[in-house]
């Protein structure tokens, strides 16, 4: 049987440093893993790949929430309050994107992610009113650059949203099912945008769709203070309680942000089995607030990290921000250690999305990246160094399903995408 034996002088496995570690890749997955001495004979007739001790092999990072087209907003829309940013930047640019624009912008954004060691991205995609052509362009972009995608196909029907985003629940369901059937590799799931951008009936329909088709349900919730105040005023419920009332708060629910939570909300989240994706860099950038990761983790809520607005699509940056924000919020340097922050960006992040990944053990996808370990002080534990001092420039190579998809410099496709995206931005702005 064909395959490859990968030997690592140093690797992070389940959060622990392993030396002279090895794994066998077959059909894009890790078929066996352990000390090199244990696998040497099993891998004797396989092709081999060796990374010396001046490299650190780590699982590919899991990006639990992204809006790739928002790279077009970087710079010129910085430092605006959220309402202005949404109306004058997001709603000005994104509705104008053609499927071809989506393709090149997403190739650009996804290439940046691969260069930062991100091997899986959950893309929350809401340019759907004209049909599936835009979403298909996003899926093609992921395929062509080699990144693993979870397409959270958004449902929106709020009258205030641009018409390019809106559709009926029935139409959204038909189109979502069509994407699922055509692109099984894209991990298509349903994503009612939020409690303010999707009607109650649409959220109920999305929850029923998720149950019927056995998929996850992504939803923005409790992101901003005004949202909670409006929901409480209009429905008598907090956002989390309203999701529960609508049948959407359960083990399929991936709650994006979850910042403004009451004591009861925390209990409901934990009891329901819902997962949370924390976006610390974007929460700071937009002035949203700080998710109480320490409390949610202590209650057993499975969590991950996302790059959201993609001001800088870096999971290394998100892990660091997650740890440091909790230390500030709790005024305690021990509140969220590096090991927990690392887990949020790897194995726990994969569990939050309901997929395999984020580790270098048998049964997981062969998704990994290779870091320049010479940047790590000899006396520093590598995981601590990665979280607190790591840089995307440390990434020397990125592999998805055992195939090298980033080699330390932009590919020809990535270089062209950068030029195309610049032209798109010039035209739209």
C-alpha cells in the first residue's frame, strides 16, 4: 500500500513536545503515529520525508470563523465604529462582488492563511441571493489553493440587509442542499446569520434543516451589547435564551462570539452542548468586548478560534490574543495558559466545528505545518514560545491531506490573486 513516512526531529503532539516522532500518511490521513523507532519497520517500503530538530512540526491550525472577502476592507475602513464600518464599508463593497471577484479575493485570503499555518477554515458566506454561483467560486478557491474548507452557508432575510444577501428560508434550504450534494468535500453547513439578520421563522427552519441533514449550525450571537438589549426588549429573552426558544441551541450549534452572556446564558450554553468560536483580534478591532473564555471552558463548553474580519488572518495571533485578553479581564497572569490557547487553535477548535483535525495522531487528517524552530530560545518550551512569541514568518511549509500546499513563499496562483484582488479593490473603492 502506498503512503509516506514523516519523521520529525521535534513535534507538538496533543500539546506535548515529542522528539524523533513519526507518522505514516495514507489517503490523506495519519494511519499510524508514534516514536520513529516503533514505525521504522512499518514505513520501510514507503517514501519518506524528514524534518530535523531545527524544525518544529505542529498540527495545522483550525480557523473556526472567517469572512474572507473582508480583506478588501483592510486599512481604509480601520478605526470606525461598528455601525459605520458595516454600512459604509461592508455593505458598500461586498454586494458588488462578482463570482470572479469572489474567486480571486478568496484565493488571496486563503493563501495568506496557508502561509500562516492555517489548514482548515470555516468560511461564513453570505453573498447568496443570486444563487450558488458566488459560493461555488469560494469553494473552487479553497480547492485550488489546497485549504480545507467548512462552508457555513448563510441564511438572511432581514429587510435592512443588502438585497444581495437576502432570500427566503425555502430558497436558502434548496440552495444549501444543492451545495451539499455537489460539494461533499466542502463540509457545507447551515448558518442563519444572527438573531437580527435572520427572522425567527428562518432560524427555526435552519435548525430543522441542520437536524434533517445532520450538519452544524453556525450563528453570530451575543456579539455586541446593543444586540442583547434589543433582543431583550423585543422578545423578553437574551440572545442565547432566544436561540434556545427557537430550537437552535443544541449540540449542533456553533455560537460565534458569545460575549454578552448572563449567568443563565452560560448555564444554557454548557447544558445544551453548543460550541463557541472566539474571535479575539476582531473583537478588539471592532471594539466588541471580551468573551469569557475562562468561564466557558470551566463549564465544559468546547471552543475554537476564528480570524473573522481577517485584518490579519493568523491563528498564532489569535491564540496569543485569546490568552492575553483573559489575563487582562481577570487581572491574573495564570487565567488562560498557553496550553489552553494552543488547544483552542488546534484540536479543540476542530471539535468545535464538528470535524477531525488539530493533532498529529492516528485517525486525524494529515494536516500540519513546519516551523523554523531556530527562532525558539533553547531554554523555552516550544509551545509557550509559539503562543507568546511566535510569528507567521516561522511557517516554512504547510501540508493538507499530506500534500504540501505552501512552500515558504507565495505560489504563482497566490501572486496572481494578490494582483487581481488589488485590481478589484481599486475598481470597487
